[in-house]
C-alpha cells in the first residue's frame, strides 16, 4: 500500500491555481500616449477664447490671474475660510430630551416620566472670541490671496 495521501498529487495544482488567481487581479502596465500639443493652447484657440491678434499686457495679466493654479487653490482656501466664518457664527442648538417609563412593580399606578432641556454654556461663553478668530482668519486668507494676485499680475506684466 502507498504511504501517499489520496489527494497529494493535486497539491501543486491547487497551489498553482491559487497563485494564478491571485496574479490575475494585478494591474498591467500599458503606456499612455503623450500629448503632442499643450492642453490649453489648442482648446482655447478652438473654442475662440483667444483673440486672433497678439495679446496686450492687460489681457496677459487677466489670463494669468484666471489660469494660475496657485491662485485657483488660494481662492478655494478663501471659500473654506468663508465657510468656517459662517460655521463659527452658528449658535449651538438647545437639546430637549424626555422619557416615559412604565411602573413594573409596587403599589403605585403612575408611570415615571422625565423631561430635560440642555444648553452648551461653554459654546455660548466662547462665541464672541471664536467669531472674532474666524473673522481674523478669513481676513488673513483674503490678504494672502490679494498678495498672491498682485505678485502674479506683476510677474505677468514683467514677462509680457
């Protein structure tokens, strides 16, 4: 009689199948073609956004202010700061809670009930300083955005 288990010949096949299934889910590299032209130049010219004549200095500045990715990110930060200012101005809501508990034992026949009104006093105490800090943060973001716009406009004027 043989000392091998009846399914011993299938062990390498099972291992190979498990390995093939595991590798089947892996991503494969396929090279993507590179762009042959700048992505904005052709799109703007095709859409008629660029005038047919050479751009004046003011037009170059306006285009630089509208297309600069750092300014777009700074404008998004300004929107976040404005949203935080609105959130800082919201007062906390009071909470009303209650319960009705049936009496399960004893001679009484009146159920127990509770009613409670809670208010976050700490949020009321720090409301004005929190609002002042949010206003200062929003003003700081506005000043930083203005400074960045001024720098981009100056650099665009210089390069144009």
